[in-house]
C-alpha cells in the first residue's frame, strides 16, 4: 500500500533568526534573482486578494501568491495589516505567515512565520535600489518613522552602503525614537544613531539617504530638506509632498503599473494628472539588468518607491527555508498520516 503520509516543516520566527536568516545580503540576492526570473517569464504572479475590514483605518488581510517555475516551488503570504494596533493595543501592526509547496506533487513543504520575511523583503528592495541609485560614498541617513520597517531599512541600507556613519531618526514620539536608538545602536556599533525629539527637518535635512517608513496619510517630507545627490526610499503611503518627486532627476519604482493604482504619493500624483508614465525613469529590474542607467552623477536626486512584489517575499522565504532546513532548525509537522477513508477507526469518528 502506498505511503500516504504528508509532512512539512514548521519554522517559528526564532527558528529562522537562530538559523541566520536575518541576512540582508541573502535577501538581496534572492530578490534580485526573483526580479530577473519575473522578467524572463519564469514566475507565475497572480493578483493579490485584499480584504479590507475598515476603510478609514485600512485594517486588512492580504493573500499574495507566487510560483517559481525553475525552482518548482509555489508559495503564498497571508499578511495582516492593522495600523491602529500600536496605539490602540500596544502591539505590532503587521503579522504574516508563509506556506511553501513543491509543484511536483503539490504537497506543502513549509509553514513559516512570515513577518520577518515580509519586513526583510521591504528592506532588501530598498537596499537593492540604494546599491544602484544612492551615492556609493553616502555617510548620512535620515529616517522618518522608528518602527520595524525603519529598523530593517537601516540594517539594509548599511549593508548596501557600508560607508554610512551617521543616522538621525524622527518619530511621532520621543519614546519611539529612544527605543530605536536603544535597539539599533548595539547592532550597528560604527553608526552614530541620534534621536531628534520628533524634529523631522533635523532628521533628514541635507542627508545622503532619506527613508520614510510610516503609516501616515499626509505629507511629512518636504522638498526643501532634500539635498542634491540624495537618494530617497519611500516605504509607506502618502509620506511626502508632491514637490519632492517633482524636483527629482530620476523616479524608479519596483513596478510602476502596480504603484500607480495604490495610494502612495506617486499614485496620488498620477491620478491628479501631476505625474505621467513618461516621468518614471524605470522599474528596478531594468536598473538591475542594465537596461536603464542607475545613478549617473553625484548630484542627482533620486526617488525610489516600492509597494511590494509578493514574488520577492516568496523567493526570500524559500532561501530562508533552505538555510534553516540545512542548519537543522524547525519542527516536523505531520499534515496527515493516511488518506481519509484509510483510517481504521473512521467509523467511530463519522457523524451523520
């Protein structure tokens, strides 16, 4: 009789961390390969499914699938975004799980915590953009926002730009900034991390790299703070005034067709007729593959906007799965022992 057992591996966040999966270089490599695979047509990438429970707060759960044909792996990220959580309940606003399946038989191979992967993907995409679009000698970075995305972005930017030596952070409260400094300073000992007492201008005025990572739906970043030669990674929603993009020499997106239908600054500008397709320099993949130039001189102001490509999450999750499995982390999770009608005691369990 055939063996009808189905097993997969379960990985907690702690399993993934202990296995060394908080590795920005690994994530950047996986994401760059994913961009190129998608460009070649090797990725199945259906539309995501969004369930919004409150239009005002944008509390929602998203289902985002993708398949890599060559690797023969299919995955899905199930991610919840509840912006009121930190203030209302004192808990994180994002949580996620990821399921990976092989596509030879269609069986699951992994069930894993996905918040680490999701945050790492955001940082990795910003880091890939910085690798091609920021000044390679960048020394200063300013962040508006002090949450998980901002922390991951600082790690990612430092990986892409080892020359970074000074970080200034501004948040909604001084307590958030202090926590940021407390958590990040021991990790990045060669970076001077300074809280600004919620002074946004002080955080970003004149820096080489700007990151906005907030849930704001009103402009925070002003064009007058954006120095010549600066690189801007826009992570959240509507975080900057229109003049920021208008003064930039290049605007690059992870995928412009996706961006233009969202609620980021660039999409708002597009819908208002203040930005056109012709104003977009390139999608990131065109920079990575050399089809379009990245930074061409030290004085260019460059704007990068990523809304998130789920196939990059799945690529990073698969890299995490491989590393954690090889390192011996995770737990065996038995999905089934036998097929339903093979169970010897089924008659005792049926309810008619």
